[in-house]
C-alpha cells in the first residue's frame, strides 16, 4: 500500500504541474501524464479494464484533441508569453500552498465516516456486468457517440462555410 | 412497451441518416413532428394496450429497468407537447434545409434522451441520459454560430461538467455504502443506516449537482446566457422542457424515491426555493431583453417548484409536479411569442418595440394569457398550481415561505405587465407600422399552448382529483 | 467495515480532495478557455479515482469498472464538443482570453 501513497503524491504533483505550467502544450502533456499516473493506480486497485480505457482514451485521444486545438489556435508571440507568464504566476502561486494546507488539515482531522460496506457482488466479470446489467448505459454510449458525430458535423461545417 | 419510447426516436435518427439522404432530408422535420405527436397520443390514452403489453422479441434483446408511473406519464406528456411545438416552429424559423435536417435529428435524439431520464430507475443511467441531453443542448445553443451563442454554450459546458462531477461524486459515495446504483437498493440502504456523515456528504453532493443543472439560485449563472443567446426554437425547447426534465424532474424523482424526503433536505429545498423565487423575480424586473427577462422568470418559477417540494407533504409534491407541467406549457408559449416578435421585428430589445398588439393580435393575446398564467391570475392554469403550492405550505406550517410565494407572485405580475405595456400595448412606432402577424407555423403552436393553459384552468375541478392529487403518491 | 478500509478510504479521500481543489482553482483563476477545460479534466480524473476506490473498497470492481468505461466515453464526447466550441470562439474572436470576450452580462 505504501507504493500506492507514493503514486498518489506523484498524481497530485502531475496535476499541479499541469495547472501551473506556462505553455498550453505543456499543460496538455501534463494532463496526459496525470492520466497515465492515474492508470497505474487503477491497475493496482483491481480495475485493469477501466485502466486500459483511461490510458487509451484519456491519455491518448483527449491529449491529441487538446494538442491539435492548441496548435490550431494561434500562439502568442514571445514578449506576450513573458508578460503573460508573470501575470499568471501572480494568480497561481497560492495554489501549491493551498493544496498542501488542505492535505495537512484533512490528515489531522479524524472524521467519523461511519462507513458500512455492502455485501460483495455476485457477478465478478466486467464484461458480464456491462453486457447483462448495464445495457441501458451501453445504449446511452451509442446515443452519445451519434450525438457527438452530429455535433462535430454541425460545429465544423460552420467553420468551413465562412 | 416503454422501451420503445427510447428506441424508436433513436432508430428513426439512424434510418434518416442512411445514404439515401435526398429523400430523408425533407423527411426529418416531419418525422420529428409525427413522433412527438405520437408520444402525446400514447400518453393521453394511458390505459391502452401499448403500456401493458409485455416485451416480446424486444424484451429478449433489451433488458432495461424502466418504470412508468404517474409522474413519469406527466413528464412524457410535457416532453411530447413541447417537442411538437419546437419541431413545428423550427420549420418556420430555420430556413436552410441542411440545418433543418440537423435540428430535427438532434430533436429526435433528445426526445429519446429525455424519455430515458424520465423512466430510468438507476442513478448512473440517470447521469448518462442527463449527459446526453446536456451534450445536445451544447450543440443546439451553438447552432447559430455567432460569438454570443458560443459563449453561452461554453459557459453551459463548464457549469454542466461541474454539475456532472458533483453527481458522480454523490453516486460513488452512495455506491460505497449500498453497493449498487439502483434507486430502490440505495433507498433501502439509506433507511437502514439513517444518515451517517458519509451519506449526508453523498446526498449533499448529489443535490448540488442537480441544483446546478436546474439553475437554482446560487448556481444559476449559466442559464440566462444559454437561454437568450440560443436560436429561438432552441430557447423554447431548453426553457420549456430540457432544463425542467434534466434538473427539476430529476430533483423531484431523486428526492422522492431515493432520498425519501428527509427533514434536513426539505429545509434546504425551502430555503433555496424562496431565495430562487425572489432573486429570479427581482432580476427579471431589470431586464430589457425579452428572452433574458423570460429566462430570469424561468429561474423564479423553478423556485416555486422546489419550494413546493420542500413542504414534503403529498399535496406539496403533487403541486410541484402540476406547476412543473404548467410552467412547461406557459413558458414555452412565452418563448414562442418572443420568437414571433424577434422574427417580425428583428430585435429582442423591449425598449425598441411598442404597440405590436395592433399588428400581431394573436401573438399579443396569447402572450397576455401566458403572462397572466405565469403570474397566477385566476382562472388560468398557473393560478391553480400556485394556489396548491401555497395551500401545501400553509398546511405544513411554513407561513413565512407562503407569504414569500404570494408576494413574489405580485412581483411576477408586475414585470409581466411592464413587458406587455412595452411590447404589445400602446402606440405602434413608425418603424414597425407595416409588420404582419407571424406565419401559420408560429401562430398555431401559440394557439394550442394558450388553449391548453386556459383549458386546464377552466377544467381544473375535473382534473384535480383524477390526475393531480394522485401525483403525490 | 473494517478499520483499515476506513483508514484507506480516508487517505485516498485526502488526495482526491487535493485534486479537486487543483481543478476548481484552475477553472476559477484562469482566463484561458483551454485551461478551463483542462481544469474540468482534472476534476474528472479525481472523480474517476473516487469511483475506482469505491469499487475497490466495497468489492464491486466489476460494476465500477463498467461505470468508469461509460464515463470515459461520455467525457471524450463532451470534450470534443467543447473543443469545437472553443475553436468557434477563437475563429470569431482571434483570442481565447475570457477578458477579451466577456460581453455577456452576469
């Protein structure tokens, strides 16, 4: 379990770097790194299938999406970047301290959660659960994918027209 | 056969997108109109064969857990009516054929998504359908492709994403205590371990998520932009049914059948409801944009629904559902009126137009009916639902909230009268002296919606015992 | 529930709350539209971790994995639409800075 804690610290650091870093491309890469670290934790918490999805879709697809958006939108020139960086630092320097403070205060509070766990599930196979019990979610996935296709067609047609 | 309500519109979209697009392109708007009308007819004959039929071949393929009760039937009726109206006015307001096709397809998909929200009995599936409806709303708001619409859509995306994250946090905390996402199982585990801190946290997070989606006051910032910058048919659809089903209906459903109306939840409902009513009404007075004023009025009316829910009596829940229905009807009517005014005059600024009643008599008359119903003037439908809300509050001993509800109603009447005087009454200005009434595609929905409002108001004594009181369960 | 499981949940909970604060701070403090989306992404990462932890502790990993898979698909679609809208804003405005486009009233 101690390894898990170490990975969690790395996860928070990756997220912090994503938010604090000055260039947008680095932020997108930081997001991919955060996803990758999260994947490791998911593997260690008995969820390999979801971890594969996280790695391929979030670390892969969504990062590509962000990077291509960033390269499509025009980057600032050098002086602007420098001025922007200073001003960003003014807004964001509080964040690491804030995060550390939140972590410390929470670790000192002994919060009574009174969790009572349910009985373990009968069906252990992800595929069986997904295909037999969560059919409605699968239908929802199909519907939302078609919606997404429509959205891309509509939003990008407008771009081409003008 | 409640499966079909989700499957048929969706399959219809797939068929419409088959490669033979030339034919399909003109067929899509008709399909949207026909399907939503079919839904209204199906719901109106609730006792017919359709609802009782057991699932034959379809049932072996799709094992969905869908339940249709009285509240769900009411919402299905609402969804049918408002989708019908939207589909009809979209034929007039959206000129280009390609856009018309896209709009009709999205309308059909959202029909199946909203039907899913209404019938589903599992909090994660609820989240899935909420998210589908939200994605469709993003696309529809950005449909017009101007900067303001994009901004409204982006604001909505950020708020909606945060809301979904709250919902998911609540879901996972409920999952860890009950081991399931099914409504009845969660309810059983909640009653078994009455309100430990983790459950309070879970319920709180879930409710905040739904409050954001419903546009209740501390979380309402996205709503006016999204409503007023969307194209006119989309505003009708969003204000009339989407946010009502996504936020308010989900709130009622979850509060009643999952969390079981606990006392602390009701206090939160009462407080937020009263604040929402007052803030929405006060903000509506100051607006000059027609659609923006209607958006704030919409926020204020959602406050009434939540206030009624907070009284926690069966009468209160019935009143909340009844007001939800009435609000869907008269707010769609008012947004259709706004669409007619914008179409004919080209502006939404209420200070620029005046005296339109002389030139657009039907729009003027129906908007008077809609506003009076919204303000709660007898004998229109809105009066009866507000009366039920006030009675429910008084009978559970919440006198202060009842007074707030009545006073805010006066404010509502005030801002609607100001709107009427500015836009429809008085002398018509030179600039608009030769405008005409909007086309048949807008006038007919206006008449239908106004007729429903008046009809429910007049026949209220008949439907009270048969339909409304059983809603409280 | 055993004491160790509560302890474990608490530890994970602290880190999840930290991730949440990072994401929310990013959304609130940034003026760039893409960074706001990145903040939302970090929030989604936190919630994914929460669901996985819930499944691990309650022994329902099959259920939670199927939930997470659905969630990831939805997240991808929402992000695609959001990026499309960001590109639309950039095309009309030539800027992604909120301060330059904040024309809407509160």
